[in-house]
């Protein structure tokens, strides 16, 4: 699907389900990893993860577009547009959008690197998902130097 088709689909969904026009841009964003789409508060544009369309098809795409259009229309009207808001939940149920998108199988099984550090002062060991700069950071317990464990 091309971005022109996505734009036309979004405008059509907006008119038929919300009875309001969509006046901004919708585009695919390959960098999205953990979400099916996102609504940009500043520009009012919508970004869609193309991997969800490729893996799950048109119905999943429509569901994601409905979800993002709920954010869009509620935000422009000054109503509760966040996931926890009552207005958002009721509008989403009314139009039949998905609360959560499906998980892409390849992303679920990715191997995550884990880093282990040991304090040279008190000997406590730390497990971190992200690398720690051992020159900049010290042990939170005793202010001792951290050393990476291989």
C-alpha cells in the first residue's frame, strides 16, 4: 500500500465512522517498533507502522487507524484523548477500534543484551539492560567504582 492510498483510507474512515474530516497527513514510519501507530500532538499527523499491515493485513490497519483517529478527533475537540480517559474508551468502543495492536512475532523473540556490573567497594552486583558508563556512574549504595563483568 502506498502512502496516497493510506491517506485516502484514513480520510474515508474518518468521514464514515466519525462524521468528521481528517485534514492532516498520515504516513508510514518504518522506525516504529513497539506500536502500531502514533498520533503526533504538535503536528496532528498520524504515523503508522507498515509492518503491521504487512503481517496482519488490511483489517488490522483499519483498526489501528481508528485508534489513532480517536486520539486525533478528541484532542482537536479538547476532550480526553489519552488511553485512560473515559471519552477515549467510549469513542473507541463506538467506532470498533482496537485497544491494543497485535504483537509482531519477530519483535517478541529478539534477544536482548544484558550487562552485569560489580561494585569494587561493597561487592554488590548490578544487572542492566543498557550499558552504564563506569567512569561517570558509581555504586548507589557505597559510591564505589563499578566494574563490568564479562
